[in-house]
């Protein structure tokens, strides 16, 4: 639920409660009033009865969870209802001399300003002008001196306008400050979440780096590294590839087809493979759908049920060392390392990591690179 919808619901429920509480007060006032002209008492009770039914209905409707468009229409209907009821009371009790009944119009005026700000108040004042004109006409025919006082009408409307401008400005100011506060709170929450995710990812990347340097035996170090990567980045298949002298040497494999498709210790020429593209561009390559099998090795991956693939170059020190799964650069290229990932149709990534001459410094960089697919997702 967005902030505007919540505001509309809160306003409607608050006004609905006040409207319902005003019903006993209206009944009491109509009952104790005296000196009704012929027929006026009946109209007063009819208006009170309609007010009671409407207040109950609007109170019930305000407790329902409506969508924003319906909630806005409900607020407009409620304001129109209050305006009609108050106008009826003002005209019916116009027979009372020196009565402040005209000040009843301030109630729906404040409601209009609360709902719609300054423009709501201005429109309400314009709508109440005919009511005040009729009220003064009725007073002219029943009270001395029997003259029509235009200044009475303009004074009432002027006070309404000034009051509406004050309340409308305050409402608008409050809304703008609330919006700013909510925006800043949202930014703080998003920043906190981002920092938490970055801290968790950094810790996971550091674990991957420590795993690579945990043993001088490459097989043991790669196995430990793959275990750490599995907790950081879910995958169906992961491979570490050494690109050297135009050949992609598979250093370690885990996941689908690890013993059948390009097992550890095997190698292939990189010509025409994704690795060749990776070495040429030195940028991450993401194959969202391998169905078209643009590279020769992808037919074997498709047979394993893999559908997506991601390849990322790795860095040795400050120099890029890229490699792809499977493949390498031609003989003139520098040794490089890389990470590739694949996903099944379900969307789980199957990462294939290719590493080239990893050192302790390379390991840290390599781990961060291998985690990058997860950060982007």
C-alpha cells in the first residue's frame, strides 16, 4: 500500500468517526429547538434521518479496504454529502434570529481543505456562495429590517476563504514535509540494505579467496574454492579453466556432467569458442539462452540441460588474465583467466570458472569476479 492510499484511508476513517459522533448532537439540537415555522420541523427531522443513515453508511464504507481510485471517489462523495446536509440545516434554521447557524459551513470547509488542500477550499467557498445568498434571502423575508444585506453574504464567504487558505496551506505543507521524510527514510533503509548485502558478499568473496590459498595442492584448493562459491552463487555446473598456448585446460569441475563433459585435466583449442570472444573483448559475456548454440561447446552443455552461461575474465595482479570455458587465446596472447556461468531454464546459474596461473593476489580478485553474477541478479 502506497503512502497516498494510506493517507486517503486514514482521512476517510477519521472523518467517518467524527461524522458518526455528530449524529447524536444533531438529534439533540433539532429536538430542543423551538419556534419552527410551519413545516420546518418536519424538514429538520427528515434531514436528521438522512444524515443518520448516510453517516452510518459512510462509516461502514470507510472501514473497507478500497483501491486508490475507489477511495478517492468515496472521499468526494462523502464531502458532497456533508455539504448537502450542512446546507440543508443552514437553510432550515434560517428562521432563528441571531443564530450562528451559518458558521456550520466551516465544518465541511475544513474537510474540503483537509482532503484537497487550498484548491479544495476555494472550490468549496464558490459552491457555498449560492447557499449563503439563499440564506440571506430567507432571513430578509422573516427578520427585521426586511432588507437584503449583501455585506452579510460577502463577509461569510470572505471568512470562509481566509480560513480555507490557512487550513489548505497547512495541509499542503504537512504533506510535502511528510513526503520528504518518507523519501529520506526509504533512502536510509535502501542504503542500509545495500551495505548489508555488500558486507555479506565481501565476506563470502573473502572466504572464496582464503579457500584458494588454503592448500598448495591445486586440486584441494580448487575443491575448497568451489564449496565456498556454492554458498555464494548457486549453480548447476562450475569449472575453472586455464587458458594457455591456444588451449583451454580444465583445472577443476563440479556439478552437472563433471566427469563426462570436459572433466578435470582435459583441454581443447579455443578457436571458435566463447573463450576466444572473452579474450578478445576482456569483458563479461552472458549467454541468456544457448538454444542457438553459437559456440561448439554449447551443444554438450545443452545435452546436460543447461540453458544459460556467463563468462567473466579474471585478473592476475594488475594485468588481465582471461580465459573461457573451454578455450584460450592464440599463442600470442597473454595467459588469462575467466569465469563463466550457466543456468537451467529455472534460472539457477551454473557457473563455469576458468583460472590462469592463480597467485595469492590473483585469488582475491578472482573470487570477487566469480561472485559478480550474483550481485547483478
